[in-house]
């Protein structure tokens, strides 16, 4: 396997001089919740979980921008349309929305809530030009708290999306 960043760069048209090329433009959409817990059936989406979904996506945006490896685009122009869709099951509407913004990459995320204790976060990176899935990273976590969500998003950012040796042979 090759490094995740190298895969993304190659998928975008090959490796070129870093000085001559701008970093890939990325649209990071707000994350979505898939609640299969019994609580979700009874009470529906909660404000604290909705806030955590937005915060997790924002944490990824900030981390990618600070890495200087990506130019993070503002999704506000397509935000309302994105919130109406289930980006994980819309047949590529995330790619279409990202294309509207002029992005090279579309990043979506979903948090699967099994119970208050057991959750999992998945992040998907797609090539806007081809619609091809370039990466899918995930981590399970325990506890439905601001801290556990933030730590999980940070872990996936550092150790999967931006890790220099992610996917490299051992």
C-alpha cells in the first residue's frame, strides 16, 4: 500500500512540483448521524449531537487547513442543499456539490450511534473529478461526549488523513 496523501495526489493527476502547484481544494461537509440506538427511535436527533457533528467536521476543516496540504473551501454556498440530503446514500450528490464549489476532493463523515456508550466515526474522501472513493477511515469510540467526539476526530485527522506513513508497508 502507499501513503494516503500520495494516493490522493496521484489520483488528482500525478505528482508535480509542489512550488508550481496549489494544494488540492477540498470541500468538507458537515458530518451526519446514523442513530440505530433505541434512544434514537424514541427521541430523535438531539441538539448536543447535532452540535458535535458540526464541531467534528469543523475540526477536520481546521486541521486540513493548518497542515497547508489542502485548501479548504467554504461550503456555505451549497450548505442548505447538503443538509437536505443524506450524503452517504445520495448517489454521489456530495461530489456534485463539491464540484459546484470548484473542489478537487469531497470529504463526508458519519457517526454511527449504536448506544450512548458505543459509537463509531467514519470519514470518506472522494475524487471530485472521477467520483472515486480514495479513502475511508474509521474509529470506534466510547461515550457520547464532546471530548470523546473531539478526540476521535483528532485521531482520524492526525493518524489517518494526515499521517505521513498511513498505509505504508511495514
